[in-house]
C-alpha cells in the first residue's frame, strides 16, 4: 500500500512539474510560418490584458505643436540641444517630459535649480544627453524604430529610472572557487528566464567590446567562425531575454527548421539585428559617458551607470506600446542637425 501511495504521489508531482511550463487554456495561437514548422505565437488572454494596460500611450500635452513666436534660445540662456525650437514648443515639451520622467509630485525643479540656466543639478545634464540620444535614434536608427520612433516615455513610462535597465554583474561570492569560474551559470535569474544559463547575457553582447552572437561554427575545422560552449550559452541567455522582452517565441525571428539561415528567417530578424547594434550604440555613446555625472547612489555595484537592453523599451510587447507612435505629437524629438548641440 505504501508503495502504491508513493508511486501515486511521485506520478502526481511529476505531472505537475511537466505542466508547470504550460499555458492554461484558453490561449490564442497565431500561425506565422508554414504549416508543420511550429512557427506559431502563443498568447494568453489573462496575461495579455496586464501587458496591454502597461503599454497605453498618455494623452498629448496641449496645445498642439507650433513654431510661432520667438526662438527659445533668444529668450532662455544655456539652451544647447533644443535651440531650434520656439518658446511655445520648448515649454510644451518640458511639460511633457515632466510627466514622462519626473517622480509623482515633482515639477521642473526635479531637473532644474532656481536658476534655470544652471547645470548644477546633475539631472539636467543627464536629460540633455538623453535628448541628444532620442534625436539620434529617431534620425539614425530608422532601420529599427522605423517611422514610429521613440520619446522619453518609451523607456521611462512615468518613472525617473526605467523599469528595465542593467548594470555590470559582480557575480556571486566565490564564483571562481575550486570548481572554476561558473560565469554566472546555475544561479537562476529573471534575466534569462530563471534557467541555469549565464545570468548576465548583456555584458558580453551589449557593451563596449561586444562578442559575436554565435551558437554553432560553420566549419568542422578549428578555424574560421569558432563558437565555444560558453559563448553558445551566453547567446541562448540573450535570446531568452529578447523573447521575454518582446513577448514572443523564438520563431518570431527564426524559422524553426533552420534557426541559423537568414534566407529562411522572418523580416523581424533583420529588425532585431539592427536593434542589438542600436542598443550597443546607446550604451557606449550616450550612457557610459555619463559615468562621472551620476552620483554614486545611481550607479551599480561596480560603479557603472544604468544601461539599456531590449526590455527597456519593449516591456513585454513586440513593438513598444504596440506600435503606437508618440513622435507625431512631439515632432521636435525627431529633429537632427545643429540642434544636437555637439
């Protein structure tokens, strides 16, 4: 009898473990490729409602943008980035940025001191750099953001620090003990879907000296496109991050029968290719240079600034805010040229 009870309990626990990764019905499946290739996207209405609520676009600040009136640079001092705007345009954009970035209850003084022209408040220096970055993305990374573009709200969503950023990971204590350096393995983290893969897939691929994103070599000989097992596991970790960040399966970009073949992949794979390079550009050209600007309490354990990854903008959906463009309401953020203040 005891043996039967034990077998029954073991069977029940085993079934529960197997079902833990399954979606409870009902679910929606969208077929995105040829039949028989398992290229379907699974959507759960219970979780989709929560994601949809988090990706609503706020109402645009009135009045509508206009270029009438004197130039902002002729009225205000020390306008370095938005010096191509009129006073009306600048004031309206500043009101919008306050709603997008400043914590609840904070107003202009979150970034500005009493003397609006002063750079004493470090947040103003950061905001100036972020405006340069937003205009750069909208002008030079259309291969990824298209005509939809980005604004400050795309990442911040009403918070002074975006919800999804990353810092260099110092790793657990004794990471290089007798068993050798585990490279973050077997320490399940949300960044890699709680798997045993290396829990920092960002430093190898999204930082200043990125490695090639590879899974398998294209030759059996020890030359050419080499890929180590460690590099492969880092790649899998990054792919899990991207899948989770966009709320999609691997087959959103890849053909399940030949993951590595570009000519059999979906168009979204090319968009993702540009997105990875855009993230590297932002982290190295716009965020890392702010290291000395940020105070110590806004840096990571190793003294680096917060950096972005795919989740910072996408936050669970295949297109940030389901592809709704805020740029049409704030065309000032699409401008490029002398207004960059470089």
